[in-house]
């Protein structure tokens, strides 16, 4: 269990943490680092750094385009881990979660991966397609736990209470509460559904809950913060902003402003 | 089932084999996990329900036209001068391939489970048109996902599916992109039934599809016993995801005397040239970059076997050395197509011609005359006529 | 066979019925008369030869995939709310229609008679591709004659026939021109075997083709008894030359309780709108000018039923009032196609949709629920997909 | 049995009779009559006047084109019979055989047809697709015979001796010996085959034999005359000449010259 994540959620401010997803090395390793630095400087509590795989099954068109860009540029998990190190060198407080698919970890392989990210300064890993039914999830979870890192588990609207119990039992760091069924960046989250879902989870556990999927604007983030969750996760909105302004020389600064718009609402 | 049977697997979590070497499993997002467990439960219940199995058998007979004949390819046999070659005539099934065995089974299962909407992916469009036919028959809307490269080359299947009332979702690419997209659509609509077209993806699909297709091998046994007084010495089939071949060999898994050869397209020969990896819901042999970031593999003329990966049962059987796997080139498939058209009067799909090529060019000749080889002739050629014309049309002038 | 049986005909000279009203006969040039007599003799001998009949049965089962299922079209039945509708699934035969029953029979007969070369004509190309498949299987060269209008609309059959090794001879026009040309080629090569594609032309073809196709009705009887405990109350089929329908009803000719309706294309409805005449080797109902100089008739979307004339057995049965004949329009066929694709998940050829239209629009609704109607679903739709798309493609968007 | 045909064959000259086939009313009824008059004037012994049907199964491309032309112009069997009358008015010695298919006769119908052609002055009828197995052949033959007219029968290379016996038994006027298997105007006749075939027929009957199919030139005609036959039949060669010179104002005269080239060889 990551102490840093624990500390972040124990801290009273900001009231609701902003968890922001960035595609690692997108659009380039250098700009990616600049963007993330700005995000940190503008109040992000936890970074999700996405690593890419060609068969990612949970990404909507926005994030998929960014993944394809990174894959085509030939950057892989090793480059992402290097990015993590650079981020950690820049800031020691922000939470860093590596997020992606089991394909790359399996090949890394898992034990070495955990060693390397620990050295780099990551706090946790979230593997989209590694439910606890998967042997490799068990291996990864064990390796992370014994290294003081967290495996972030997800709960989806389709997850019933029985299954939710199993999940919260093994959850660490925070629980990633998936707001809507589907891929990233498409459907919008519904406030009432999210509130009910947070309640359903709260009945079972005290673990911090971060609510993600379908949060597109600072207003959305504010609404979701009212659901009782501990953090809101914004991904496609930032990636889309980067995509739309990729030619812009001031992109890191303007992204920083966008991040600030979110964090301001969550104080 | 005995402890040491190759038929016992997979376990509850979808693993074929044990320990780190186990293949299969469930590598999908949380949103779909409940749906997969529900499907597993639904499947296990259904196959204990005699009424359900009878219903499947009824439509196999009346709708699909089963049993498909086990046909002695006398001319081909004589031409090659070795083993006695039989074709399991799955191409005579309604909609023209083995795919409908599985579509029918899964749609009946979906109906039994109270599902009202269907999704499927397809490579050669055979699974799409088969599922669309069954969906029409059981009055369920269907969305089919296909890669744009495939859509162009197997256009007739798309038109038929549309006539049956299905909707097509086109994505750039071929089968693997279609699978990824289908899973995304399913994630967005987890209450739908996903009708997976091959023995691939997360558990319980590999098991479920192999079960549905195992009717092929059961018939082979019966027919071979009746016609030849013995079971085949060798069973050969093409392998894309591996469903027709799984169906052909399942019955004989515990009979090592029956040699089994699965043949992939040489451009996407996951079992011959791949390494274990985890993508698209399963651990299995696949062609991917060393770092696991990208699936690899070129294009085969066989749309249905242009797949960088393979069903986990086959990876397990390869590791167990229970089944051999090889591959065939485009040219070999075309040569086999031509030979079979001209000697047997059968216009086959290109996919099974990978299996035929293995028999023609590598297996039949040096075998004794009473050695029986059975080819799973799993699809008819209409969908591929344009492709064949383009490549070897002039050979027929 | 009893004296008063409708199954006794035709007589030795090919006449159905007696006196001036008799239909059929042998109206061909002297050059071919010996060949026709030889064929008659060969046929009569062959059907007394158990080994030959066993050979036919063997290939029917293993090559064609017989029996074709008798399929309860439950959804269509419910939609129409009247009679219980069954499809005799001839479209599941190898090469996709009933035509191969006859091709197989005649090629086996030709082989038995020592023939080495084959000719055939074709309308929809089904008979061409079927005969080409069988010709490949029995290693005999084949020339197929088709009209250029048909060649365009059923292109896939041409390509398949070519892949089987057959040669195409194109003539301007449709089926009737193809028949005339095929006879000319045969006259020039009277030692060839002419594999006639329907129950038309000079004796002994109408008898011989009906014999080969009568397996359809025999199976209908068995299957209907087994499945429903009774034989059908009505049998409906499309009529071009009349072979599939002849095959479906032959078994039941002496059972007046089985109502029989043959359905022609309304543009070439010889039995509804024609008069007796003698052309293309036979006396029969046909569409022709009053002076007998010219055949008449428009174009139907059903390539295989675009024929100005009809087999003489049907003319006889019409005169005997033993069978009813009606016709269906293009629009009715298309509507029937759409309904059957969407309710039953079957992509049918357009020809049998003439029969389906009769059932859907005129027969099924007012019948009691235990009234069994059997449709001869004699061909699959791949060959017609372009035509269907062109006419009602937008209906499926 | 036609007395006129009998008389023609009994007459010693020409040694070999020229039987010439013309498509009736081709290219027009008027020109057709002119052409035929020239043929008569240049020594033709017997005229075969073809009437047309769309499904004619024994005609090669040359005659088929002429048939299609006549059919498209709307001329039918009635017009042909009128042409026969005009020919007979012009000449009382030439033999006239109506030649065609059973389709038109059946519809005429047969009994009236025989009445009408008798009045018009025809001597015989040849129906390509009416073997003696056909009821309508029997009716026609009977009606012709009882009216002193002939039904010309054909013998083909495929006709075996048994069948030949049946045919010569009912033959009248002359026997049309088909030299080659096939349609008109395509294959060439082989002298030896024809000679053997004539011998085969002669063994069975004394009826005059006219040899047709595949005779394309005066030289061919001369060769065939050596086979022992009593007449040679030329069809496609004349029809082709007419086709090729259809725009020529002097066509009748030049056709007459062509006919003369043949009759000269057969004297
Ligand atoms: C005709 C045909 N054969 C084979 C395949 C390969 O699939 P599988 O390996 O699952 O049998 C396909 C898939 O589309 C197909 O259409
Ligand atoms: C599918 C199909 N149905 C029907 C026919 C009509 O033939 P028949 O009347 O001889 O059955 C054809 C002929 O080509 C055909 O292809």
C-alpha cells in the first residue's frame, strides 16, 4: 500500500482530489513532461500516466488517437517509466499511478516492472484488463504490495455487491469507481447514478474513492465531487485539449490553466 | 472426464493447464467481468438442460442442415497417391461455413438468458452473416463489427447480413481491430449478448465456442466409423481463432493416435512464430512486439485466418505437444483451391485451403493408402471469388 | 403403376397424355434422334441397375449433402397467421440449388453410357455451376451455354463454373437462346452428352430430369411423416422449365388431396397465359406469336424462371387439372425475399420467391393452423444479391 | 408422293440436280422472288423455300441472320406460301419444297397448311425438327401423301441402318442426306464420307438421294455429285452471297451467275 497515496487522501485539502490522466510521452516525451509539470503546479493530486498498447479495449477515440501516436513514435513502457522518474525528480508529493493494459506488463515481465517503477518513484499501478480472476493480476498485486505500492482496483456500474466486496477487500490506494459502462471519453456521467454508486461502495469500505469516466468539464467535476467521492478523475478532457492545441507553443501553460479551472472547483 | 484428460480444461477461471504456463483466463475490464460470469453460469446451466440441447440439435438439423457429410475426396486422393482424404463438408451448412454452429448455439443461449440485443465481430464476414441469419430467426437486433479491409474483400457476407436486418459497424483494419471494437461496444452495452465468433477472447468464450463446434468432431467419429469402420488417422484444419479446428479435434483430444494438425496463415502464424502474451482477453501465443505494446502480423488472403493471435486451447495443446501446428502461404492456399475446384468440383473458401495445402503439399503423399486424413472444409468460396480471380483468374482461362 | 396414375406417363415417344392433346414428344433434327434414343435406352437400363442407383444415392448424400432439411418456418408461419409453412431446403445443396440433383444424375448416366464430353445450357447459371462441379468430379470436359443477359446478372456462377474447369459459350439473350444454342452445339457433336437443366426439351429429358429431381418429393414425404405425422396439404414451387417443382410433386401426383401450385414469373407465365405449341423439342404451353414463328415473353428478375415455355409434364398436369399454376411479379418476389430474409434468416434465390409470394400473398393466410404448406426453396441468394441490392437495397439501410 | 419431283429425278438431265435453299421473303418478298426466278432460269431443279422460326435449331449463323431479318420484317408462313404461288406462276417445272420447323405448321394448323400449299403449287415439305416419332409428322405426312405431295425425310450421319430402313420406308420425293452433323453452313462435307453414306442408303432404297450440308462451292458440288447421289443441296453458300451483296442492284442477275457456276458442274 502506497504511503504517498495514503497521505494524499488523508490531507484535508483539496477537499476533492483531482486525478488526471495523461498519455505518457504524448505528444513527445519532452512535452509530455512539461504538460505534467504544469498539471502538478496547478494542483493535481494524483497523476495517471498511461502507457500504450495497440489492443486497448477501454479507450474511446480521443485517447486511442493519442495511444496510436505514441506507439507510432516507438515509445514503450520503458520510456514511460523514465518519464515517471523525471516527474518524481520534479515533485515528491504528487501521486503517480501507471495505467494501462496487462499486455506490456506481462512481457516486461511483472517482477522486473515492479522493481523498475519502484525505483522510478511510482506509487501504484492500474491495469484496465486485469481483474482479480487473472493470474497475472495476483502476481502483480502481490509484488506491488510487498514493495509498498498499490494496485488500483476498479468498480464498475455492472459490479454487484458480492463482487464489490471481493474488490474492496483487495483494493489499495484508492478505488477507481467507473461511472459509466463503456469506453473513455464518450458517455457523460450522471450525478445521481454516481452518488448512489459511491454510497453503495461506502457501505462496504472506507477506502478513498475516485470517480472517473464521463467527467468533461470543471462543472462536471464539481457535481461529481458532491457525490461523496474523494477524488475525481479526468482523462479524455485533458487529452483532447492537448490534441486540439498540439501546435500551440504555449500548450503546457494553457493546459495548466485548464487544470486550474478544475482544481479551483474542487478545493 | 478423467483427471488426465485433455478435455477437462479450462478451469473455472478459464485456464487451460496449470501454473504460469496456463493459457486463457479472463483479461478484460471490470465492466464486462459480471457479464462474463453471468455467461459462464448461463452456459454451464444450459448444457445441463436437455431441452436446451435438444433445441440446439433441432435447429442444427433443420436450419443448418446437419449433419454435414464426410465426403471421400476420391480424385484428390488418387492424384496425390497416398492417404485416403476425406472432407468434412461444413461449407454446406446454411450461410456457408462452420460459423453458424456457434452462432446458433450462442444466440439460443442468449435467448435462454433473457438477452435481447446482440453484438458480434467478424473477419471473413462468415460469422457476421451466420449470426445475422440466426438473429433474424430469433428476432434479435444485431450489430456486427468488421475491419474495412475485410469488408471490401468479403462484401457478399455484409450484404446478406444487412438483408437479415443486422447493422454493420466498420472500423479500420481486419479481425483484430474488429474484436477490440466489439469489446468496446459490449463494454458500453454490457447487457447485450456478445456472440464471439471463434474460440478466442476471455473465458468462457473459448470453452463455449469449442463446445458448440465440437459437433463437427462428434459427427466425424460417427461418420468415419460408419463409412470406414475406423476413426481418422489424422485431422487437419485451418486455424484463425481456432474454432473449426477445435470443433473438429475436440472429440479426439484424448486419442493420441489421431494426429492433429492445425494450419495458420503464414503471415499470422501465432503458434509457429509467436510467443505467449496477453491481449484481447486471453493469454495465448501471439505475434506481438517484444515489449507487448503492439500486435503484429501481415495480411493473408484468408480473411478469416488473418489473426495475429489464436485461441488459448490451441496454445495449451501446442505446449502439451498434443497437437501440431503449421502454416500455409497465400500461394499454397490458392494452389490448393485450384486443385480442389478442378478435381472435386468444390469451390472452397480460402481459409480451409490452408489445411488443404498442408495435406496436399506435406502430409498425404507418403502415407499408406488406408491412412485416413480428414480435412475440415469449413467454408464455401463465394465470398472469396473476387480475390481468387484477382490472383489466379488467368489460370482458369 | 396403375393405368390411371398420373405417374405412368410419358409413353415411349415422350408423350404425356393421349391423342392430339398429348404433350411432350421429340421434335428435334434427325442428327440428334439416335442420341436421344440411345439416352432413353441408357436411362431405362440405368434405373433398373441397383448399383447405378446406389451410386447416385451415395453421391447425393456425400457430395450434395442430401437429404435437405424440411424446415418449419415458424416465424413466417406466425407472421401470416394461417397455414403451417415448411421450406424444403434445397438451397443447402452443394452448389446452392436443386439443379445438382439432376446434374449429378445425368453425368453419372453419361459416364455409364461411356460419354466423355458434356454440354449444358443454363439460365440462372445454377445448372451450369452445378454441372461444372459434377463434371470436374467425374473428370469430363464441359461446355456451358448461357445468354449474355443472364451472364451479367449471375456472374458468380460463371466464375465458379470456370474454376471447376468448364468453358462458357455466350450467346445473345437469356435461357431460351441458350437452349437453342446448346442443341446446335450438340447437333454438331452428337457423341457428347447433353446435360439438360430442366424438365424440358425433347424426350427423354422431361422424364429423366423429373426422375432425378423426384428425390425432393420422396424426402418431403418421409420428413413430413416423421416430423408432422402426415404429408403436406399443399406443395408450392416456382416453375421455369419446371424441374424443381416436378421433383417436389412427382411423389404426390396420385394424391389429389395434396394441392399443388406451380408458380411462374408473370412475364413468362406459359401455363397461365400461353397456348400449346411446338418449339425447342417439345409440345407444350408456351408464349409465342399466333403464327408460331416467334417465341415471346418479357424479362423476370428471376433469371432461372425467365423462360417462355415450360416442361410438357406441367402442361399435361394443367390440362388434367391435377395441378394449379399461377404466376408472381418481380415486386412480389422481392417482397417475399425481404420477408423471408428478415423473419427466417434465409437469403433465398429470387426464383423460389415466386413460390413464396404465392404462399405469402395468396395461400397461407386463410388456411387452418394444421394445414401444411411446403415450399420448394430451391436456390440460395448469392447469385442474385446485386439484382436485389439494385432494386430494394435501400429497404435494408 | 409428288409427281413433279418424280418427273424431275426421272429426267436424265441434268445428271445431278441442283437443289437450292433460299430463305423465303429474304431480303424482301419482291427481291426474294426475283432471286428465285434467276435461280430457276439458271438451272436449279428443286427449290427449297425456307420459312422462319425464332428457335430454329439447325441453322448456322448465316441462315440464322437471314431468318432473323425476315422475322423482324414480320413475314410469316402465309407470306411464304404466297411466294410459292408466285414462283409456281412463273415456272411449272421446278420442284418446290417448303422447308422449316414444326412450330409454324402446328399453329397454321397442319391440315389447312397442306391445303394452302397444294393450291399454291408446292410439291413437298421438309420439317427439320419433325422426326417420324412426332405425332405432327405423322399427321403432316398423311395429309401430304393423300394430296399427292411429299414429305421429305432426312438421314443423318448418326442415323444407323435400322433407323435408316424406317426412314426410307416412309420417304417420298427424295431423301435428304445430311452430310455432316451440325448446323447449316459451318462444317465442310467430306467426299469419302458422303460416298460411303450414299452407298449405305442405296443398299436400302432406290429413292433419289440429295446430299446437303457443307457444300460451299461449285467444286464441292462437283465432288459430291461423284458420290452417287441424285442431287446436291446448296443453301448457306447462296444465302451468304445474297447477304454479302444485298445492296447490289444487280443481285438477282449475279446470283443467277453463281447458280449457273453450280449447274454447269452438274450437267
Ligand atoms: C470459412 C472460414 N474458415 C475459417 C475461419 C477461421 O476461424 P476459426 O479458426 O475460428 O475456425 C473463418 C473465420 O472467419 C472462416 O470464415
Ligand atoms: C434457383 C433456381 N430455381 C429455379 C429455377 C428454375 O428451374 P426449374 O423450373 O427447372 O426448377 C432455376 C433455374 O435456373 C434456379 O436456378
